[in-house]
């Protein structure tokens, strides 16, 4: 039986900034806020989105996120891993409610609503996705809140994906991917 080599990835916005050689801006103007955290919509209230050039296959993915308003505020926020060109994803979604969502990118979608805890509002919270073969587990601050197994869990590589079109901007601290089965970094180049 062959051993699967696992690797890790770490992004710290204070140290690395918003580097357009490793992040692709899809919309808006993502930037580092005065707090040293990444603001996807540059705290402008206008929609912003970005995808990382790294592709991951499975792993334990943690996002340090500060959501300044409970679900129900105008707009929506998405963060997780995605292949935007195929609509495959494993992500957290915050709009009228907090949901954990998976999609195989073709025709199978699963989601579950999580009751928002008021202590998560305006605090730096760790949202975590544990992506395994055919399974995605969702955690907040170390507590497992939802598990989905089956065809809705993507089987191909996905990239870090961030979206915010809310009236009050979420900010992100470090993003950590541990134990990924595959990690391919495709830096943006001018050629």
C-alpha cells in the first residue's frame, strides 16, 4: 500500500498582504484593512470576491473570520473552497442565515442551516472545513456542526474562495490548509 504524502499551506494577510500574484480578484477591490486583516470588498460596501491561485485536494481548511453583523443583514458572504468555473464548492454561506454548503458542480447540492451564536458577531472566529474522500465536516471554533457525505462533495481540486457583498464588511485573518493530499500553486505571470 502506498503512502499518501500530505502537505500544508498558510496565508497570513499581515505578513503576505493581498498579493495579486497569488490571489485573483474576481470583483471589487480586496485589500488589507487597517486592522491588518483582509477585507474582500475593501470595506466599501460594494461586492468583492477573490480566488487563490493554489489548488487543493482534500485537507483541513481553517478561516479566521470576523463577521460584524449576524445573518439577516443586507447582502451575503461566502468563504471556503471552490472551482468558480464549474460551480463545485465546499463553503460557509452567510446571508439570511448561516449555512454549510457542498456542490459537485453538476447537479448535486447539499446544505444545512446552523443557528447563529451571538458570540460569533464581531469576533475573530475559526470556521473550519475538514474535506475527506466523499465527506465534508464543518466546524466553528473547534465544534463540529455539520457533516455531509455523498455525491455533493467534490472530488477534484478546489481553490480558496472569498465573496462579500454585505453592508458591513467581514475581514479575514490567517487561512490555514493542513494535510492536503495535493497542493499546486499556479502563480500569476506576465507571460
